[in-house]
């Protein structure tokens, strides 16, 4: 048996309660515990719970006021989760998250200590600000504060002056693209270095937004695109191929021909080498192969080079591929010129990927447009993700952890927090034996306590 929770009733009071009122609430919970009729084997647990409440009450007397922000923070975080949680589930969640909050605070403290130790330029106030920002930034994307701080730590190690902004961008990529933290950080770092963005969050956000938009509208993932960019981005940039063009080309080949991201990136690199007439022993590209490819292109009236002011130079790779695509798609599948072009790149995977790119040039152009129009894509995706079950739980967890962190700033308050955590451990053991009916009854008392606690 379960019932839906009115979170406004549970968390939403107009003003925070004073210490005296909190003590009154604690006594109410004590009385309810004493009224619960349970088997004798739980007497010791109830006695423990009663003592814990009394210790918590004494500690609470040293707290002047718990802070006005608790109400608004908890209400906002709980709104998106209320549609999923029954009273039973919420009680269980409240118990576990209060316990987990203590662990999370310790991890946050450890990360801040490590960040401070390895970055002498950060003052205590800098570290305090970073710690405060961790909960808000992580909550925006439905992630953990410790995830944000790990991102800050890694960005600082990579030499970024704007490590906090880089970490927040990583959280956005993880949430929107369903990526691991390690892959998101690698994507940002390799994209930044390959295309010389100098840590510009504006440029990096545009790139990631474009990738995310392509991923949303096609059968290709952010992971595919980011791994491909990491493998071929630097080469493509050196040949004048923009990140948007590279992303669209990789996306087109992946969607049409399949294959792993590294294999697709290797094929695109080889295609660029053939167009730029560069030998590559590792890829099996030699002078004879380059000549055969140039001849195959000329048979389709596409030239690799052009003369300007008496100087012969190689043409832009994507312009060459666009002209090849126009000519290639007009040919019959059995046309010898078509086969000559594919044979010139050595056949195999590279030929399959070249065929996918040229045959799907309309898809390439569509993806390129999606990339250019992707502004805000990650933010919209992240908003949906943070309202999901997992994202909402993380937001609520962040809020609860941050609230405990805000009040846990003295020995007395730390004792109160530890006492509450100990009490919840006892309650958890009691509810395991009482079953769902007991959980609801005791849960109602706990939530009455939380209501007044706010």
C-alpha cells in the first residue's frame, strides 16, 4: 500500500523553524517511536533510536537556525521527482540519501583538498567558491558534485585556466550525449587541441552542440563522433577541413556504412591523404596509389590541383569530394570509372566508406546544416535528462548533501548530522522487519519531522 506525496506539504514552509521548534519536532518522533508495537527483538533498536534522538536534540540546541535556503532548494529539487515516488519509496530514499550525503561530503572535501594541494595559486576563498559552485553546477545537469570537482581537477591538470567552465561543459556533454566522464573530458581536450580553440568555452560549446544535434537526428552517437574527432581531427584541421565538415563526414559514413569510430576515422584520414597526394606507409598509400587515384578523379572531370597566378596548388578536400559526389552519383553502379575510383583507394574498408560518403552526400550536407544550427542543443537535451528519474534523484541528492554541508560547520552540528544518520540506520533496520505497513506508519512520522525540520 502506498500513496503519493504532496511535496509542497512535506518540504514547502514559508519560514524556517527555530531550534526550539526543531526540538519539539524531535520529541514528536520520540513519542511515535515509543508508541510503535513491535516484536521484542527490536526493543534494543528502539532504545537506541530513542537515545539517538535525545543526543540529536541536545546537539540541535547549539544551532541557532538551520538556514532559509533549505525550503526553496528541497522543494525545487523534489518537484521533478514527485511524480515517481510513493510514500514508501520516498522514505527509503530519504534514509539512504541522508547516509550517502555524509559520504558525498567527505568525497567533496577530499577532492577540494587535492585540488588545493596541487594548485598553490588557489586561495581558501577560491576553494570555498569552487565547492559551493559544485552543487549548483552538478544539479543543473543531474550529476554529482563530486563529478563536477573531478572535472575541475582534470581540467587544472590539463592546464586550463577556466577549469570550472570546462568541467561544467563536460557535465553537459555527459548528460546530453550519455557519455562517460572520461570520454567527455577526452572529447573536449582533443577537440580543443586539434582545432586550436585555446580553451574557448564558446567555441567548444558550439562544437559539442553541433555534434549533439547531429546525434539527435541521425543514427550516430556522440561517442562515435567524439572518438572519430579524437582520431582524425588534427589531420583534418591541417588540411583546412573544419570541425563541422569533419563531424558531418564522419557522421555520414558511420550512419551509412557502420563500423567502429576508429575505423571510420582511419578511412577518412586515408581519403584526405589521397586527395592531398600524401604517401602513408602505415595506411598502405604509396606513389602508385596516389597516381591511380588522381587518374580516377580526372576520368570524372574532377581535378585535385589548380593553378592560380602561375602556381599549382592542391584544392580544398571537401570541395573535391563534393564534385566527386556529383559525378559519382550519376554513374551506373557497374560503371568502370566508379569501380576505378574505389579500387584506387585500395578497396576494403576505405572503399566502402568512400562509397558511403559520396553516395550519401545529401546526408553530409544535411548534417553540416544540423551542425551549424545546433546552438543550445546540449542545454535542451540536458534539461530533459535532468528531469528524468536518475537526473531527478541526483538533483535531490545534491540538494540534500549541500544542505547538510551548509549546516555542518561546527562540532555540535556535525554531531547532530551524525546522530540523524545513526537514527536513520536504526529506522532502516526497524522497517526491514515491520514490512510495508510499518514503513508507512513510521515514514509518516519521519516526513512530519522533515516537514517541520524545513
